[in-house]
C-alpha cells in the first residue's frame, strides 16, 4: 500500500472538503446478501492520517459500483455503526465481513464540471471596431 504523509493527507482532506462544499455529498447504501463478501467487492481501502477509510479499488460490476460507489468515496458505517466508533478498526476491516451486512459510503453528489458561455456585446467597447 502507498504511504500518505500527514501534510499530503491534510491537503487531500482540504480538497475533499472543498469539493464537498461545491457539489455536496451523498450516502450510498450497499446491502450485501447472505454469503456475499464485501472484501471481494471493495478490493482496496486506504486509511487516511485522520482515520477516514477511502475506497481505492472496487469490482467494476459489483454491488458497490452498481450503488454508485467510486474510488475516493469514504466508508462511513457498517451495519449502522460509524466506522470511527469501531475500536478494532483496521485497514483490512472488510476481510472478515460476510453478508448479510450493510455498508454506507459517502461520496460526491455530482460531477465537478462547469459550462461557461461567453456572450459578446452587440456594440464594440472603447471605440474599437467589431
């Protein structure tokens, strides 16, 4: 796994919060049925310096992807328990989970993109010819 230094993690956190203010966040609920294993679906999680678990890789057509989970989303809860309240929280927390289980991820509500339209004035400005 890739090590993230505190200053790099702080910058990543600031960028995440800035984007959250722009687009908003949404919770994505993923229900795993009996005998389904979330670790086979969410194939990579990375713990940030301040304790967030961030999705790094996931199965392309798995339950999480179908629910809209993307790389960069944060694992928020497991069966209704906030992940920060789990004292045994480790990088491989999903490894021993088996359905039925419900995971909630936080991600962005929309894409970060903008459309800019420029209108030219009907009359030239400052006496310049059109």
